[in-house]
C-alpha cells in the first residue's frame, strides 16, 4: 500500500477547508489510489498544466470541488491542493497553486532520494 502525505501544511489546510462530505469522498478516492486502484470519483490528468503524474479528482455540483494529487514518486500519494471551483472554465489561479506545490513535492522527492543514496553509500563502506 502506498503512503499518504500532504505536500505542505497549506495543502492540508486547503483539504480540511472542504465540506466534510467532500473530504470523505476524496478520502475514499485517495485510499483507493493508495491501494493501486482507480478513484471512484471522476478524474483527469493534469500532466500538461501541473506536472507529470498530477491527477485532479472531480466532484461536480453547485458548488463543485477539486483535489489535486500525485502518486508517481516514493510510493506515496501526495495531496497537492484542494479547492472549491469558482469558474466554469479553467481556474488558472488554482492550477498555479497546484503547479507550485508540485515543484515543492519534487524538491521533497529529490531530497529524500539524496538522503537514501547517501545512507546506502555509508552502509556500503
């Protein structure tokens, strides 16, 4: 089973700001992803706009909600962003936040890889 992590405290706050029933639905979806299954909610890839492997969970309605995650690195599901959709089109501000947090996640991934490599090199000596 994959690990689960919010990429930052801001990402966690954004997720916790969602209504409880939406948190629960996205939580069920993210748990399925942790188990290498497809989410139950509608979803789409955001590889071109946020980064490779980024996925947007979709809960339509009035209002609509979204959560952006990535499970491509370190066998972990990283939650990047969650928000209430306020436009009918692409919400560029929210995607920009997702993209910035994707970069933050990549920095964490690289730091962890360097740490593991250094630890492995020490053990080999």
